[in-house]
C-alpha cells in the first residue's frame, strides 16, 4: 500500500518528511494541502486529517502520524535508515531533531513566512529582525558543529541532517545566505548530492509561483 503524505511545497516541515520518504525508497505519494487558502484552519481538516491543524501528516493504511520528527522515526523503523548506527548515535540524532524544531526551523519558518507570504504592509520589521537574530545564533551553532564533519551525527546521513536542512534549501529570503556559513554550505551540497534528492518545490506540490 502506498504511503500518503499530506503536505505542500512551501512547508519546510513537510519537506523533512517528504525528503526522508524519497531517500528511503519507500513507495509514497504527496497529497496537496491548500494551506494558503485556509485548508488547515478548516473544520474538515482538523476533524479528518490533523486536529492540530498542521502539516505534514503521514497516512499508511490505518495508521496516521503527525509531526515531522515522528514521521521520520516511523520511516527509520520501517527501513532501518537514518537513525544512527548505535544507541548513542540514535540519542544524538534525537537531540538534534529537538534542537532544530525549537531553535532553527521554528524561527526560520516564521521569518520566511513574514518576509515572503504576507502583504508587505503587514510585515513588522522589529519582529523579523528579532527572528533573524535568533537564526544567526542557530546557524553559528550548526556551522561550528559541522566543521570537520560530513554529517551532523556519525558517518552517514541521518534524521538529524534531514530535519536541520528542512528550510535551508528554500530560495526565499529569510535571513540565510549559504555563503556566510561555509560548513553548512558544503553540508547542503553533500545532501543534495545524495541519490534521489529533490528540491522541495520539485518533491511536493505547491510553489509561490502558483499564486503569482
């Protein structure tokens, strides 16, 4: 049975799950969420898809999972991939997933949304500047950690990499310039060289150009 992932291309959290699915070799297909027309805020979505009103949502037969880290772990449980080679590495992967969702993706997602997906007259420069300041600190932590390493944990790609890269391939401005972070830059090149890698706008339906 084909796994279905409710997602949309602009969503970095959806990309974390979609990229893990694509690289795992599992059979899956995207189910488009019309986020920008309010689908996730509707009663039908919250009743039938995800009570939290968020994306992504993975459906595998009778099983439904939400939250990208949980979905990534399920993919690892099914395939044995991306989870670390030892129990110690698995805990380290989990540590970076928690860090990303609290310190990196949360601020990146909000900053990107405020800078690109709301009317210009609604943007609040002070809020955006605060978010970008927090992001700069997160980039510095990740860049330093990657110095002398190919991957965040261990000797191969894990869910730590697939979660932390979630927003960093997007082209829209949000306070990230790869050239300013050389270790992150080469790490992203390493990820994009993996067999099966796809850019988020090629992997999932939904693109800002659809609303241009």
